[in-house]
């Protein structure tokens, strides 16, 4: 089941006895829990109606006993379980030995007044386990994968709309480029921009430029743009601005290397007709970061990327071993672009 389908069910008053949430997008997992809590319990009921556990600290037996106990002074009970051992793929055995059969028994005969949510802090579930198979059969497993470019833009647009504001796709795209793909940071910046726009207002691109600070990744993208056109003056200007902000030359070098390596990998995968989503999975990067890197890669030849990567690897070694001053080393590399 996907998050949207689950949210529609909850909104209509249908609650499954057990949910298992997992994936890379922990922010949306927490949003889902908050949404479920709002629909399941009134504000004044939450102190008594919500019980929290962690499989690293509490046995499954105790959790099931709590789930089977009738709620006091509230109609329903929400049991939230943080998990890294019961459902997670590749999980190491903790100090507690959980009785999974006890959990299986409960899933087959759950208590009507209780909803259990397992928040699995893992990108994948252990598909071999009976409990995972059973919950998948019952469509109670929800994956929260990172949003790709188009979905990320729609998420920002919906957040602005929910506050009575509007934001264009171009402005939302600019916000992602400016802030990055972390949903918590995007939520905070979107809310701030909506507050500035006022009721019924519009978030404009110039507002984003004025009210949000550029991320280091955005500045590195601008640096790479200058490098692609051999605009040494612009590259040096951007580099010195980063130094004024107390950014470490070694960190800047590492980010430039990461972008160059990603662009080189993308050029190779594009030759094999992979989609951006498939590339993101192979490279291990966010789909939106891959989309941006693919756009930048168009103006670079693989041979040139390879030469820069070799030069930067040598520079990184010399900076870390003290053979060259860190600030001067990267500046000399930028100057070499115009040679």
C-alpha cells in the first residue's frame, strides 16, 4: 500500500490494526504518524491514548500485552513502536530475544480498539520473515521512498496550498535548488515563505532569493557551472565567497569530486538508457540530485570529467598530507582551468 491510499482510508475512518512504515524518507513517516494520530484521537485523548515502545528496549510480548489491554478513558489506543531489529533487513540481533510468534498471533487476531504502528528505521524490510510476508499479504506495509523531482515539486505546492498560498512550479523548483532535498528543511522554508506571502498570497522566485540562504551544494553547482565554461574569474569569486563563509577547502573539493563523479556515472548510464530513478538507485543519490547533475553533465565530455577527477584526487591527497596549503591548492586548481 502506498502512503496516499493509506491516508485516504484513514480520512474515511478506516484504520488497519497494524501498520509497518519503512524507507529513506523519515520525515514523511513522521507526518503520516501525526496524520493518523489526529484522525484517531482528539487532542485531549493523546496523553492517555498514545503509548510508545522501542524494540531495542522492550520485548514484543510486553507490547502485545499493552495492545490487548483495553484503553482507559479513551475509545482507541495508538501504540507506536520504533524498530530496528524485528522487521529491518540486515538487522543485528540486540540484547532482547523477541517472540515473533506472539506478534504473528496478534496480527491474526488483533484488538479492535488498538492501532499499532511499527516505525522501521531501515531502507528495506527482511522479506524472508513470516511476519513481513503476512503483513504484506494484508496490505499493511507502507514504503516511504524519497520523492523524485516532480513529486518533490508537488509536495511543496500542496504544502503552500494547505496554508492558503500559491507557488509556481518554477518557484518550487528554485526552492529545491536553493535549499536541497531534505524535507524537513524544505518544510521550514516553505512555511516561512508562506508567512511572508500572507493569506492568499503567492511565493515568488525573488522571495526565495531574498529570504533563503543558498546551500553549499547550490554554490558548488554554480562553481561547476563556471568551471564548465572556463570562467575562471567567476569560479574564483564563488570560491572566495565560500571561504568567507568559513567553508573548508577539503569539504568543497569533496563536493566538487562527488558532482564530477556523479556526472561521469550518469553519462555512462545514459548510454544504457537508464531513467533518472534507476540511476539514483544505482548511484545511491536522491533522484532530484541525479536530475540536476544530468542537466549539468550535458556541457561536459567524459574525458574532461575524468581528467578533473584525477587532478582533484591528487590535490585532495596533497592537501590532507600537508604538501600544499588547502586554500591555495584549490585556488591553483581553479586557475589551471584557464590555462
